[in-house]
């Protein structure tokens, strides 16, 4: 079974998938194994690894630690074509569909494609859409891309449909790491009603309630990363898991 098929299976079984984003630059390597073990035990469904910028040489080691401590898919969430590793299971083959910068529409993809083939990992074509989040995020600055205003859901809808028609298998609605505001539920709902590919929602999600709201609005997967880089947050992993896994929660309530 491919990683993409596993993700769909998780969504169908649990209601939505909980994806934990691990930034190689923001996690202390000596504490990472324990964090991964806790996350694995508390219901994280897959791990994303990547960063807008790599300021350290921890990329490969981060992937290896996750692979050794958890039995869940490790998927690269690349900030550039340099973030490719044969140790991962798959990679989100991103097209920054909301951008007008050709480097992130086709340039980085052409650079990365032969490296992905050589690495032997599964590419998952993903339409990546930046949503305005109250501040300039790293991905916005690095990609030199203007995010779609958060009060313009129709603009997001047509970009999402274009991604679907171009053959993308996932749609990633991104507010950005450290965003002041997460992607509005109105946008997620309207996109889920307009396009027919699974939605990943990420950026600025700081509570189980917010995560659950994304799922209820129509997200198939919720990404949380920056929040768990703070001290004293690891004990909330189980709450996020329960909030995101709406089917499992419903079964518990019925029983």
C-alpha cells in the first residue's frame, strides 16, 4: 500500500488524520527521540519533516530518529529541492499554486524530480496554497509569494479547483508557521464543497478546539508543528489526537 493510500485509509477510519510537523531547526536533537515516542503513542498518524530554511545539518538525522522511534509514515514537507532523503517514506511534491513566482510553480519541481526518483521515495503531488494569517511568514518571505487574503474564499476555491484539474492528489491550505491566525473554517468548507481532493489544513493551530474545527469544516488532515516546540505542550498531544479523530471520538461517545 502506498503512503497516499495509507493516508486515505486513516482519514476514512478515524475521520481525519493528525500530522505532526517536525522542523529540524527547531527541535533539540537530544530530546527528539522521547518526543517522537510520546507523539507516536498519543495518536499522531504521520510525521512531516521540513522547514522553509535549513539552518542546521539535522535534516537527515531528524528523519532517522523518527523512523527509529515510531512506526508511522515519515513524509518530507520540503522547503526546497534540497530537502530530499532516501530515508523518508514519501514527499509532498508541492506546487505553490497560489504563487506567481515560477521558481515555486515549476523551477524547484524540475530540480527535485530526478533527486526524488533516485531516492526511491513516493511523491505525492500536492497543491500548496498560502492564506493570509496576520503576519509575514517564513514561507511567504522565502518564496516571494503573496498569500490569498483570508476574506477571499472564492479566490482560494478557484486555485483549489485548478490544483485538482492539474492532477494534484492533496490540497494543502497553509497559514504558515507561527501564524497569528489559522486558516478560516469558512475557506475550508467552501473549498471542500467546490473541489474533490482531500484538504490538509496547517499553520497557526494552537488548541485541540481549533484543530477539531478544521475537521468539522472539511479538512481531511490537520498539521500542527510550531505549537509543540514550546515547553509544556507535549501533554496535549492526546487531546489534539482525540479532537482530530472525530470518528473514533464518536464511537466512544456512542458506547
